[in-house]
C-alpha cells in the first residue's frame, strides 16, 4: 500500500474506482485493461503469498457455516494477469479462469491437503470468436462467468449479454455463440455474472445463470434457465444490497451463489448463499440460506469467481477468487473454505 493509506482505506478507494468508475484515475494513474493479449497459449509465472488467517489478528478458522482453509495473494509480471471474473476447478486441481480483459488463464492449483499453496503450469491466451478474431477487439472482452459442460466451456460476456461455447481445451481456440435471447435485455454492465451447467435432473443439459442486478437497485436478481427441457426465467430475492458475481453447483443438489456489495462507507463486502437446485424452475423466487457475510475487516477483495469441489473426506470445498480490476491498489486473492455439515 502507498504510505499514508491504511489497508481498509486504500482498498475502499480502489474498489470504488474498479466497481464504480472503471478507467478512472487515482493520484494521476489511469487503470486500464491490457491491450497486448497472447494469440497462442503463453506460459506465465504466478507468485503466491499465503494468507494465514481470514480475519487479521484472529486465529479463528470457523466463520458461521464456513471453515477457512487458507488463502493466497497472487501476482504476476504478465500484464494480462488479473481481472479474474469466472473460475472453474476440477477434481485433479486443474483450473480454468476468464478475465474481464478477454483472457483465458489455465493451470494447476497446488495444495497441502486442502490448503492452497500456489499456482503452477499457468498459461494465458486470448478468447477468440468463430473467425479466430480476438474477442476483446470486437467489444467482447468483458468475460464475466464460465462453466464446464460435456460439450465444452461456456463463457458469459457482460458488455454484450452473450454466451459463447469453447472447446473443452479452449486455450487459443475459437468459440461459437450460444442462442440466449432471454439475457439480451439485461442492464449495461450489470449482465450475466453467474453461470452453471446442469448435468442431471429435471434441468439436465441446461445452463442456469443469475444476473448481477435487477431492473433497479432494490429489485430481485434475474435468473435464467437456458436450453434443456424446461427453459424459462426465475428470480433470486435481493439480499440487503448484494449483487450476484458467480454461482456453482455442489455435490448434493445444491447451488452456491457468491455475492458482492460496494459503497464508499463500507468498502467491499462479500456474501455466500446456498439454494436447493430442485427449487430452480420457471417462475420461482428463491430466498436461499446465507452461509457467511464479510466486510473489509476480513481478507477479502472484489470477490467474483467461485468453484465448488469435494475433498477426500467428502467435505464440500469452496474456492473463491477476486477481480482486481487491473488496479494496483486491489489484489488478486484466492480463498478456500469448507462448508460445515452441522
């Protein structure tokens, strides 16, 4: 942090710049997305500094229904690293992320048990359209969500309210647009931030998405069932001032929603809610259960990516990543929690 700024103040200012006025300036420095995007998979190095405690100065690891397993502050000399808005993690530890500069980032999440220790074998590559043109040069660089299906990788792009499908190994490959007219009227820069592929059950083969915000600041969040046998729309009850940033499916027919709020008075806040996937159907209004809600007294930033996995003991593990908005006062951080069963 720059001298004279506390971490809370600096991150609050940084979040304000990133969330409320992208591209604005602080202390004469402009923050912008990288323009030079790798046209083929490029090996990059990512350094990791451990986050030992979720609440600074407090050794507690249980926070409501969540047990903190560890975290990392991630940095790289590669200018395109950052802005991570969508994140997927497989059982083997392989991850895939998308950024709001139109970049795929892939690699391996290294762990000691369930505690994250670093990233290895990391590569970056630009997202391409069906004619192998760089998406970011065509107004389609703001990739905000991704999910893995049996036929490829689905990516939601917020600026244009579109969904694209990429091959299962998407690095350096061209994508194809997915028909999704229901999302086209979402508000500018408040589009589809959350996306999950449903592999089985009544919604088998469908994509479920939740928009960042509704028709106004107090409205419920818009939900979409895209494709499958029962397409339609639903809503997620607005929880305080939170907006949706990602969702992922759990192993027991549940759905986890990551939410965020920013105001100059509080800085950034983070919340995690859990829903039953069985309740997701056309016309439904979902309330969900809050598992944890955290302010800047905890080690959070602009949390935007969520993946759900299961460990060897059968516990549900949540892995969260932040979008630093390519802002030097914000951080790219990775956090891991186990969901308590009691």
